[in-house]
């Protein structure tokens, strides 16, 4: 078939069988006629095809196909397919050395279930798709996971008709065979399982064996979340070859869809509270990323300089100006002959810690906000203890400050770093090697950092480069040899160091990390934490107790946009539209209008739009 030739769709009477390429179908039919004239050719090929499809299973936990030497087939299924004399068909294929000895009766299965498989000559070999025209029409009933899907999703499943879909299935098989191996594979080769499973799905698709799934939540009237159709299950290489009503189907893909929706979700859950502040205050990645390890000159810095930081940040100037000689009078800060009481509306946030100094001094921390919530603005005065420790006056008098779980923009957290040492009047009295390391950050600044991370993450997803952003960090953290093994394990093909391969594996690991429990994909989490420490904390806390909560919400949001808004809207405009999770498939003539519909859906909801490209 030439490249520009449109493949023919199957008629309602035609059916496709999946047969090992090592079997000569014409010779087999002639032998069957000689063996027993009662053997029906259509039933014989159906039996062989059934064994092919039964010997490959989909592992939902690993999201992979696995081929087996034998597949269990119930005698009732064989009687329905071949008649009561099904043993005649098995006897013939056994004598022809096509089928091996069936495994014993399985006590684990109800009824008479035996294992059927091929002899070594035909086992795990290349497969052919063979079209056959039986004497009577074959029609399969659609499968629905529940009555709600059948009732509510008719708009989508009515488009599925085997007489309207067409594909060059020989070309499809060639592409899959070349993708997974260049020679006859071995039975232990996982690549064969991927090849085997992909052809099984194509065979079911072309024969009209359709199943449709969409979950319904108990509190909603209609199904929601992802819509699973026969198109969803097809291998991507096969989907790229599909025609519908004689016109090529093209896939419009929303780049970085899941991370993009995650960035929108993070905006909703981003909040500042005492526990988050404490976690990040002790997070090395957070302190490293935002360079919070600031070294100050001497220990008297806190006595004379920290208050300046407060006024500079709050008022843009020093108020009052730094005294030329500050000292202590009656426990208050004084300046050359007169006292100045500083009236502060909640102390400024100070994250302070010491690494080099921690063993020499006894650190004491006083939280900035007290338990009482009745006073919102109170005078803050500082007293000096007999040991030289500075403490807020609020610690002497209760009911000084209000405390709330979520801090507003104008409130601040303060952790006052105190040391136990004798009072002094000048920096010269202190050993120059004794340094203070202080992290000074206000709640307002912290909120700014949080907003910055969310914005940066969102920008990367809009540009379609979020996975590119993680390629080198993931790859370097994993190591080349382990990275190679991971790729070949996930995609069943050789790793050649190509950019598209690195991106594919990065995407797989990134998405899996977000799907999984907090104690899975630890190495990937470490990388994410180093780049987005605040987002890491937001996501981790959200997933505690139920790691699926984010995934389910984003799947619902994705489906609401792709399935219920875009696809339904296009179908109402008489545009045949098929959904594949985060992308849609339409005929070539409808690409532009479909892309515009997608863009409008995102902009109207979020005010921006991720990249949309042809697959």
C-alpha cells in the first residue's frame, strides 16, 4: 500500500484474526479438511486467535503487558465458540504440532478450565493480522463499566463503529516489530510482551470489541473523571495511523497537561501557617536555595543591628537613627541621655540558627506569637536578664499578641536568637572567630517566595518545558548506567542517549512521583525538593493520609476540560472528536477549529493556556 492510499475499513461481516506468522494458513485449512470435514475454517482460526489473545495479560499494577506460555480458557467459552465438539479442534491442532499439551484442570477456576498454549516452534513468534470473511456477520456487544456510563456517555461511544475506522494494519505491525526488536525475540524478552499486547488491542479495536469506562462518584449525578475508550488503549504508534470515515485522524496534544493543572491546583492550596514555617525553617534545601546562611560579624549584632532591619524593611529608613552609643538603662534601650521606647506591632520574623556556634552557647528560642488572640497591636519592649539574654517584654506579660493558624500578610513570625554570656559594651571584647549565622525572613517575604515558586512552576508548564527542566537533575542524580536500565525497563527498547528518550523517562518518573505515596520515588522527590522546596512541602502535606487526593482532583479537572467542555462542544458542532486523556483526535480538516476550542477552554478558566501541538 502506498503512503497516500487510504486503507479500507472492514465490513460488518469481516473479522480479523491474530495468528502466529509461523503458521501457513492456506496449508492449515487444507489439512483441516482432510483431517475432519466437520471442522469449520472460521472456527479453527478463531480458536488459534483466541489462544494468542489469552496468552497475554495486562498487569494493572505495573501498567504493562506480560506474555505467558499458556492462557486459561474455560470449556464454556470454547463450547460457545466451537461447539460441543471443541475437543476435535484441539486434537487437530495438537496433531499438527501447533498447540502443546494443555495444562491440567485448574482447581482454582470454577468449571472446566485448562491452559492452552503453542508449541515451541510457534511460541513467542511474530504475529500476523489475517482478515477472514465468515459465513455470517459477527457483532460484539459494547461493554460498559456501569449503567451511568451507558446512559450519560452516548455522545462519545456512538462514534465507535468498526466500519468507519481503517488502518494499514500490516504497516502497523511492521512499525511495532521494528520498534521492539529486529529479530525473532525470546520468550523471556519483555519487548515481546509489549508487541504482543499492542497487537491484541488493535485486533479487538478493528473487530469492534469495544469497552467504555468512566467512574461515577456517589454524590454526583453524572460520571466524572477520565473517560476510557478503545482509542485510549491503543498503542501511540497505532493511533498515528488511524483513519475515520476515510480521513486521517490527527491528535492535538496539550503539553505538560498534568503539571500544568497541578500548578493551578497549587494556587488554591498555597497557604502559610505555623507548622509550614517551622518545617521549612529546618529544611536544608529551602535554606540553600534561598541563600539564608548569612554570616554576621560579631555576636553583638543582635543587640544593636537587628532592630535596624525591622525599621528599614517596614519604613524604608532607620527610625530612630542608630545611636552612637547605645546602652542599657533600667532594662530599656536608651540613647545618650534620653530613653526611646520602640512601639512595634508584632515582631519581625527572624529565622536564626547557628552551626559553628551551637556547641559553645546555650540557644533559647522565644516564639514571636503568643497564645492569646485578643490583642492585635501592642507595644513591644525588650528587657535584659542578669545573664545577658534579651527577651521580649511580651514574655513577661501575658495576653500580648494574637496567634492564628494562618498568618496574614501583615503579621510576622519572630524567633529571637539568644545566648548565655556576660554583657559587654563593644565588639572588640568578643573573639573575632565567633560568628553569628542568622536567617532573617518575614512572613510577607515567605509568602513572596511561595508565590514565586508557584509562578515559576506554572511558567515552565505553560511553555511546555517542565520535563526538560528536570532532565539533567534526574539523570545526574540517577547515574548513567542506572538511567539506561530504567529507560529500557520502562519502554522495552534500547537506550541510545537521545533527547526524546531522556524526556520520555523524565516525564514517566515525574508523573509517577506525583501519583505515588510519599514514601515512594524518594530519589525523584529529593530532586524536586531541591528545586521547589515550598511546592514540595505543599504537595507532600496534601497527599498525607490519601496519596490519590491530588491525582483524582486533577483527573477530574482534566476530564472536565477535555471531555465535557472541548469534546462535547466540538461534537455538538458536528466535528467527530475522540478523547485520549489529555489530547483529542480529530480529522485533519478540523484541526484549526479544534485547537481554538482548546485554547478558549484554558484561557476562560485560568487566564492562560499551555502549549498545544500536533502529536
